């Protein structure tokens, strides 16, 4: 969606979306339609007359006969840097269509985990980084939209995906259990009139929201952002961001708020996760939560997260310009006579959970 808006205002272009078959694709199509996007069935893309294909991952199977731009998904890029697993090469027969890998950081050109070979590597920057930076001046607005009063503090808890991530030293199951335990303790130990705890599902897949794991916290005051809400607003509004090994905790260093880990991180040196582990404190289950949050706030300074931020993109503030230039080059069209800039993210909306939903969660529904 960040990329599509760069072409949406041009009357010469028509932007359509598609998603690969399967449960995740069905959910993606529903979110796209709710956002007002034009969605075409996956099986129809091979017959369409497209001028450009933009994808967040390598296209499985035959792709439409049009130039491709592959944007590595944030969660996948971080995971591959941590685990060393190679990404699949773009599926385009040599000489048929040009394939361009758009990178966030120039160092990724030298990383064997990115995969390939493509026709071109191009550093365009990172849209999440740029839109987070553009949203920082609206922090107070986001906080009011979340219902945070003048004397309240907002703790954003990043809920891990059920499958876990390779960077967790304790294994995915223990990471999920520990995350839920931290959330329960935050709700039990933090004064409800002074603190709000908001759960944000990790990027890449649904967080572990089923079963009894979060039923108790939801009844006890945990807020929960739905998958279709923009998590970036919550991170900007936060007084603390706590989480494990997913990409949101890495992006949170952009905001200047204290970043606190819920679990030990493992991984190769120089990786995004290892950088976070070097600068962020880790919660201890043997000490009071409120005291640890206070200590983290006193110790944290925005410059502590600077090495992590600098590793996210080597073209800060340039994604919109670079990406649009690449798109129009491959489309063989002149660019509009405007200068694209990153917009602040949409304001959050509050969710009230009906009693019957909480009952179903308690029963494992």
C-alpha cells in the first residue's frame, strides 16, 4: 500500500492488487477490499496486460510478462539476516522480463542471504522507516486517539507470531509463552490509572491470539490492535516498546522511546537483531515490572538506538523519490511534476471487545 500510493494519483495508471491462493491470501484480499483497493484473482494475472509487477516476495510460479520489482518483506529480510536462510530467486525466465530487487540498505547487496540473481540491485530505501519519521511530530495526536490521558503512560507489547522467529535463543514456543507472561505481569503490576498496555501483533503472520493465552489479559485491560490497523501509530505513541525478535522492535528504535526485550536474542554479529540485543535491556522475571520500566526509561537515550536505525536503511527519507523513479523508468513513462514525500501514518482507532468474544477466547475459540 505504501508503494501503490505513489502511482494512485496518476490518471495514466491503474493499480490493481492480487494475492496468492491460500488462507493468508484470502485474508489479504479481505483487507485490501476493506481498504478500497481493486483486487483481481491470482489465476487471472497471467492473462492480464500489465506494465509493471511489484511484489513483496518472490513470485511463485509463472509471473505476468512484465518488468518486476521485488521488495523483500520486512519480516523475511530480518529473518534471513538472522538465520542465513537464502531467499527464493525471483521466478522469471532469463531474457523474458527484467527483475529488479529493491533494497533498503546498500549493505544488502553484499549479503548472500538475499538471494538472486536478479537483473538489477537497486537501493531505494525503506518506506516503514520514512513514514515512521514523518509520523513522529503527530505523537500527541496518536496518543489522544488511543485514549491516553495526560498523566498516563503507554506500554506497547509486541505479540510474537505463533511460528516464532529464528533469533529467539529460547525457541519459538518459550518466546510466545514468555511474551504472554510478561503481558500478564504488566497488567497485574502496573497501576491501571497510570498505565495502558497495548498489544500489537508482530509482522509477517498472525500473533498467537487464539486459546487461553491472551484471554485473561484481554479481560484485565489489555488493548489489542487488529491486523488491519497501522502498528506504526502505536509505536510512535508509545512510552515503552517491549518485544522479542520480530522486526517491529527493530523499527521501534526510530522513535526514541525506550526499547525493552522480553527474551534473549541470538544471531550472527552485524545482524539487525544482534544490534538490538547490544543496545536494549532485557526484562527479568525476577524483578518488578514497574521498576524495570522506570530503569529502562532513565537509562535509554535516543542515540543508543542509532546504530540499529542506521542499519535499517542507507537512504533515509528517499524511499518515495527513489521508488517512484524506478517504477516510472520501468514503465517507460515520465514522472508527474511533483516531489513525493512520506506521509504520516493513519491515526489509530480504538477497539472494544464484546463479552462473547472474550468468552470464546477463554474456551479456546
